[in-house]
C-alpha cells in the first residue's frame, strides 16, 4: 500500500513539473505591439479607423482585450493570424508558434498618445506611440440626401458626401478675392485624392459665373503632384482653369460644377491563414468644389475719356515695317501691347482720326498671345495696320497712346508708342489731291435790253420776295423748337435706352447670326447673352451693376408681365449659359437658341405694350 502511494505521489509531481515547464515562457517568447492607419491612409485623423496589432510568439495564453486605448474607442478585437515553424537540429525537432491579434479602433480625440506595455503569459511587450490629427474636410456625418449626393459603405467604413470625403475632394480657388471691374482673375479647380487609382474624371454640369465674362484655359495638369493639406499628403491635379473678367460691381458668386470621379477603393480584411489582405473595389463619386464669392470694386471716377478698357499693367510700342513709301502703295505699322491683365479687351484709338488725311488707314488684323499663370494673365497683342499714302510729300505719323487702370497703383496710367516722320514719293497713277480751278473774269458787258417798261414795279412789293425771307425764318424757328424737344426727350438716358431697347437687341442678334453662320460658338453665345441682358436692362431701366436674375424677376413682376414669360426668359438665359460651356453639338443647337431668343423678344415686346407705358 505504501509502495503504491509513493508511486502515485512521484507520478503527480512529475506531471505538475512537465505541465509547468510547458506553460512557462521560453527564452524565445515575445510580445510585440505595432500600430497602422486604416484603409491605405498614411496618417491617423480624427474619425478614422486604425489598428493595433499584438503579435505573441511561443506563448499559449491569449492577450486580454484592451478595456481602453488613449484617444480612441475599441471597436473590435479578435485573433487574425496564426502560423507555426519547425526546426530540426542534430535530430532534435523544435516547434515555434506565433499568433496575431488585432485591435480595431476609431480615433476620437486629437493629440499624441502612447499605448503599452502589456503583459501576456509573463512576457512584457514594447510601448508604441501614435498621433491623431484633425479630421479631413467634409468628413462629417452624412444626411440622407439621395443617391447622387452620398454613398455610405459598411458601418465602420467611410462616408462619402456631396463635396467629397477625406480621401477625395475638390478645392476651388481664385487668384484674388477682391478685384476691379474688368480685372483678370484666375479660377482653378484642384482635385485631392489618396486613392491608388483614378480611372475617370468627367464634368456632369457647367460652372456658373454670374456677372463674369469667362474664357476657359487649357493649361491644366498633365501629371499628378503631391501636396500636404491639413497635415495629410494627397495626390493633386488641376482639372479646370478659367480666366474670368468681372463686368459689374458687388459681391459676385461663383458656383462650381459637379464632377463624376471613378476610383479604386482599397478594402482591407484579415484572413486566419494569410494575415492582412486587401482588394481593390471600384467606386464612383459625385464631387463638387466649394462655392466662392469675389468682391468687385468699380473703377475710380472720373474715368478718362480716352480710357482703353485695359485693367492691369501694360506697355504700348510701335514698329514701322517699311522704310520707303510711294503713293497708292500700302505700307504697314504694328502696334504691340504687352503686360499683364485683360489684354484681349484693350482697344486702340481710332487712327483714322489722328493720322494725317493724306494717309488712309485700314482695319487692322490682330494676333493674340496670352499665357495663363497661377495668379495672372500675361502676354502680348499685336495690331497690324495697313495704310496707304494718297499724296507725295513729308508727313508725320503721330504718337499713339493708351490709357489703362493699374490695380497695383490704383491709378490711371498712360503708355505712348513712338511716332515717325516719313517721306512719300510719287508713284504710278494720279494722286488723290484736290486741284484749284483757275478763275477767269470776262470784262465784256452784257447787252442792254432796249425793251424797258416805265411801269416797273419793285420786287420788294411782290409776295415771293417776302416768302423768300419767311421760309428761312420758319425753318430756323422749327429747327430751334425741334432741337429743344430733342434735348428734353434725350435728357433721360435710361428712357432713351428703354425706347431703343428692341432696336439695339435686333442689331446684336444680327451680329450673333453672322457668328452662327461662321460656326463661331463662343462669339455667338456671348452675343446672345449681351442681347438678352442688354434688352432687359434697357427696357426696365436697370443699370448694368444691378442686373441679376432676382432683380429682373421682381421688376418684370411689378410691370405685370405674366409669370410664364418671366420663367421662359430666365430659363432661356440659363440654357444659353449652359450651351456655351457644354460639348459642341453642331449648328442645330445654335439655330434653336437663336430662334428662341427672337421669339422671346417678340413675346416680351407684346407683353410690354399691353402693360402701362414706360
């Protein structure tokens, strides 16, 4: 009995020793902590998911789920990987077992934090450090706005809202938020993305520039660049750039257009055998850049009478192409304007009025070379004038100057081009000079008529004699009263414009028709817009600075114009602006717009006649 008891005690002792040695950590046991941002991000931002990985080696006991992690909320905890290794040295086989556990967390508070150390099976881990930054733009909870405005993935995934999310969004910028009327402003739209692949970018609507003349620039990005924004690195590209010229004073609003962007979204998951894996999933987003408001100031008063329309910094120079001149043979002189600003909208003085009458000047041809920079428009415009000497002799080509407004100095400045003295030789053909006719006096007296009458009646007694004086007096008085009536009628400029509104609009439409025939879409739609705005502004006596859709709507309603006419007018203006920036469809849509414009003006003219007189 005693032998059996002794044997049992020895067996239990050996069993406990073996079990204790098996559960105790070996010299190779370790616990390692690491942290990684989620969904391909390079940094952790407030609201993001991120992961803390716990890797234990040769320890049988699992780690405990962390009850709290500084700056974050524990979302999920599970074992995400396991693998074994076997080694054989001198016939002795050993096994090493590693397990990976992942803590999924959501960043809640900005700051710099530390986590660890933790202890697993008597082995202490390292300590990790991580930082939580500010949230990305527009990374706010999405409201139910319809399928085109947001897409929401899984409960732990990102939310995509109208203007983008932290991974992809658009930023609109202007070169300056305060400018003068006609001053060139650069409007750019930049794409920011952290997605690995962008497959398609397409505009689904046109931007709206209320109160601006717009020119689209082709100077956009051809490759991606990297930029740090709000502490996060993005791949960026300028996808649209416009040159805009304000036409009126006040706060003018710019509404960005909507873009459809197709990208590959990287989704991560954990496999028990292969560890962390990811897969690319196609995703389509509708994103819109932020709206902007630009403060526009009017040009200082008084505006010089010879103001060229230029706003910027310019210099004018001249170049005479020929050195010898012959009558009735055309020569050329080039005027070049260089600088920064609204180069395309500068006009030169009428050379026909300042050149000698012996030099006949013809309409010039122009060559425009401009470059759109990040904050300005620069380049040059050349005007090539042909002129023909009509007479031989020495003549003076006068200096030519332009007056422009410099926003930097806030003053009107003048640039003068050089004049020239030329000698014109007589060429083939007759000169177009006036010759003085020779006057001759014939001293011979006329013969006397012998049939004289003694009953001669003086002509002063005749009715026709006084009628000869009465008619000029009546004409002078009539002209005087007519002139006074004309001055009174035209004293009110707005009333005059209102009466001639239809006539002026018809002239613009004729010009638009020529552009339509020439397939010049941009000039056609510009002229249609001018005719519509000009007609309504003149008809309602609204100054250009106060023209807006809301103002026109209210004024027409006060004039008792039917609502359907008002709505048709506003719709037509919107359609014209949309067609201008939409892809070219051919001449059919220009003809449709032209017909609708004529119909609209006829309809409004009839409606005005039915209401009270202006």
